[in-house]
């Protein structure tokens, strides 16, 4: 049975899927009928959103599974991998918009005339901005409430579509209202938006790369863990602290040194108390491995 978190992630993604379907059909129709190459490109951009919706739907359900014989730490990194794929998709979209804009500018400078679109394309761009920004707000709110980075990344993909539609709106509006020589506004705005999209893609993708490469948790988190260890009675010192992130959960490994006169039961109780404190702070699913060992005091030999 799927968890509430997974059901919410799937619901918001299905909503995005059907909105993208309607927008893609509408944009392509408006672009062809309204003689707007920019709107046709915008429609193709919306179609790319289907890929990210499918990625989220496929991976989020897998990520909800618990541990099994092949995945002892659960399937949380499937969600991380989905986020990485979405960020790569965003990056490619940004590069594509930038390249298309530069080609149009080149055409304009070499004497080519950019086609003037009609009002239907302008209205389609405005509708796309409103719909995709609303979809971004809804998806981002759900993603943050369930702490799902793949859903949050997908929300930014929705916003990237809204931003590309803003560029389309400016280009179409400039061409209609200001005349032929202002048609270059479309590719210029598109290039500016593409840099923002690429920046967001990198911002979303780097944490996923770090997690997949087993990068340690941030220094602030490790300092919190250190405080818990130091404030636990009977813990003399500790070493070999190792941390990492698995999907939405933390994994913590550490060796703690105790008084060698303590019994096995007392050592176990101290380790259990540390685990309780860490799970109270970072969640019940936190993966914790504590190795207890006797404190060995090394005395220097007298000369």
C-alpha cells in the first residue's frame, strides 16, 4: 500500500500531466494557425514536460518502497535519481531555448525577416503563463509539504515553461505592437530566460549529484550530531563519524568510546539512547549504526 506522501506526489504530478497535455495541444494549434514559430517552439517545450511527469510518476512510487534483499537502505535514491534526470531535462531545455534565440538573432542580422505572429498566439502565450505559474505554485507547495525533491524539481520545470512563455509573449507583443524591427525582442528575451532556467537546473541537480556520490551531510548537521554525542552521559569521546543522505533520510555511522568497566547491557543502553536522540531530531527512519568500544588511554613511557 502506498504511503500518503507518495499518493500526494502522484496526484500533483497527474494534475500537471493533464494540464501539460491541454497546453501543448493549444500552443501547437495557436502557433500553426497564428503563424508564430515562437509559439510552436513553446508548444514543443510543453511537450517536454510530459517526460518529467512520467519520470516523477515512475520513480516516486519506487522510492516509497522499504528495504529489501537488494536495497538494504531502502529505495530513497530512486527519488534522488529522478531529481537529477529532471534537472538534466531543465538544462537541455535552457540550452535549446538559448540556441534557438541565437539562431533567430543571426537570421535577423543577416537580413532575414522574422515572421509576424497574430493575436491568437499572443493570447495563447498569456494563457500559458497563467496556467503554468499556477501549476508551479501548486506543485511546489505540495513538494515542500511532503519533502519530495523530485516533485519540487518538477515544479521548477513548470515554471521554466511559464518563463519561456513570457519570452514568447514579449516577442509576439513586440512584433504586433511595435513593428517588424522589434521582432528581435522574442529571441533576446528567450536567451535571457534560458540562462535563468540553466541556473535553476544546476541548483536543483548539484544536491542530487552530491548525494549519489555519497557526499557527507552539511557541516551544520554534523555539528548537531557531534553535540548529541558530546552531551550523552558516559560517552567519553567518539571517532569515525560518517554521514550521508539516502533520498529524504540521513545515514549516520559512528564509533563511541565508553568506560571499559561498563557492562555490555550498559553499553547497549547508551547506544540506544544516542539512536533515540538522533531519530527524534532527524526522523524515525534515520539509519544509524553505532559501534561501542572501550576507551583506551595510552600512557607515554617514562624515559
